[in-house]
C-alpha cells in the first residue's frame, strides 16, 4: 500500500516540479534522508518546511516544494513518519506569542476599528502546519495523500498524544474539502472499470466479496451499488452501499447473497434492502457521509422503481456478543430474557442436564430479548447514543429498529459477533428527518411494535 501511494504521488511530482539545478539539488537532498529521520535529516526537513511556508517563488513553487516533502514522507519508516508528524504538530502549531499579541492589539483597538485586528487574530490562531497542509490541496493526488496521512495519524496518535492537535486540524480541513455539496453520487455496475471493481472488493467491510462471480451477483439486475466520489479523487469511492431489490423484509444474509438464487423481476419487487455500507477511506473516519448517501439512494431508487414501498437494512449487530459475554450476572438477571439466558448457559456448562427447565425455544427467545435490550437500552459511555455502532449510525440517520432475525448470518463472523442474529432497520421517507432529530436531540429510539414486545 505504501509503495502504491508513493508511485501515485511521484507521478504528480513529475508533472509540476519546476526545473533548475537549485531545485533538483534540494529535492535530491530531501530524497536521501534516512528512513527513521535522524536528527540531522530532521533539521533538513525543518528547513524545507520553512521554505514552503515562506512562499518564495509564489504558490506554484510552494506546491511543488510540498510535493517534494510528500515524497520524502512516503520514503520514511513508521518511526520516521512519527518523528516527521511530531515536528509538524509541535513545532508548527499555534504561535502562542503571536496570539497574545493579536489579542492585546484587539483590546487596544477602538471597537469601531476592530475588524482588521480581528482578522489578524484569526490568522494568528491558525497553526502553521495548516498552511502547509493546504498547499497539498492544489496538487494532483494531494488530497488523497492527506487522507492517507490522516489514516496513519489516527493510528500513531493512540500512542503519541503530541500528534492529537495535528490530527484534529487535518480532520477539520478534510471535513471542509469533503463537504457533501462537493460529492457526486454514482452507480457502480458490472460495466464499471476493472480498477474500480477491484477497489470495491478490497473496501467491502461488512460481507467479504469472495470472488468475481460473487461481485457480479451483487451487481446483477436486481441489485444496485451506489458510491460517493470527490472531484479530486474520481477513481476512489469514499463510501458505498449495496442494495438488494426483493419482496418483503429480508431475514437471511446467506440467501440474499446466494449466487445461485434466481434473479428477481423488477416489476415484482417492493422492498430495497441496504445490506452493506462500507467506508472506503479510513482517513475520513469521523466525517459523516452515510446519512446523505442513504437519503440520496432512496430518492434515486424511488425515481427508478416507483412501486418500492419499503426501504430497510439487513444489518449486523457487531457488539452484541461481546457485551453479553462481559455483562455482570446480577445486572443481566434483571433484564428481559436475562434469567432464562443465564439458566441456559448454566445448563450448557453442566453438559445439558435433562432436569433443566430451559428449552431451546426459551433460550432462543431469551437471546432475542437481550438483543433488543442491547440495541435499544444499552447506551454508549456518553449516556446518549446506542452502544452498538451500527445501531447508532442508522438511528442517527432516521431509521426505526424494526425486526430481529434468528440465524440470519451463520458465517463464522456472524456467529462470533451476535450468535447469528441480524436486525432490520426501517427507513420511512416521510419520517426520516423527525426520527433523526428525536434521536440526536433527545436520545429517543424509534421502535416497531414487535421490538417493543421483546423489551417487556
């Protein structure tokens, strides 16, 4: 992956770096730095950053120097990249002295003349590294380079707290550059480029695409796949959703993905099932596109297939089994289905005592009740959001928790995550906005009558 990123960035470098012996010499020096960025090379990088920020030679020269800096970064080891990023984060952060001076100048200026002083204060509050990061925005593949850099920052910052300010500033820049108004919704079909289809296989994060025939089945006549693209990353999907066109709510992911199942006639379908939503760019984590994607896809599908009556998901419950296995027994016993589940697990531990009163049907019912509790009552540590990340995503987007499905995913992953359970979230176009507001503002979760019964 690092080699691929380096090759992409080098092609951009060749297109825009100006000629001249001085430029070639400087670029040559920077390209020879050690992979772990020893102190002497770190000072060379610092001088190069200073030149970029000075802007000598105009914006074109500054961008070309930024490209050279990007090439140098891609040649570093993880140790070198951490040292590089720490240099940007710490030494090129906010100049506190300049901020203090700007604040004092603002106080010393008459109220009616403070506009210029306010502008100077705003400039002082912008970290120097933000100016450098912006120089990549005008470079071919530069935005993709920054997306990949943030992916690494998110990993490195877990053990290097000094990188947090740089990660925050880069996230804010990317959120601006990836505003929903700039994104383009496109359908991906079997006729799309091979390179794009390969990326679809690589980025699928919910249900692994196992072969080209599997992919072809997911792009068949009764299937749809839509993705958001950014103008500066035309061949890189940001997020994509896979849709199955069926009759009624789907309850089994293996049947839904069966390559040998007959293709549905479009005039017979009444439901669109969103069965996989995958974020394709880890560097854009925390920048939400999913809610806009679902709403736009619903609009597109209603225009194409007017008889569609339902828009729903068949979704995993990724945190359920982990929560259930770690829950305290005394707390679990107080929940709907908890006592029966504890009895069933004790029965299994005893080797299936014939005198036990917990039947397989009771055990199944208990597990379904506890899954409903987990989705609808167990909160994130902030006390407001649903703990399950997939539930939180769909509830924020205005969905209703509609139905739990027994043994809906019998794959190893499905059994490990949720004992094979999956859930349908229902999107009713007329109520999406209301439900989204109620969840985000009040924590209210929309429930079907079936789910309400399971919570009793």
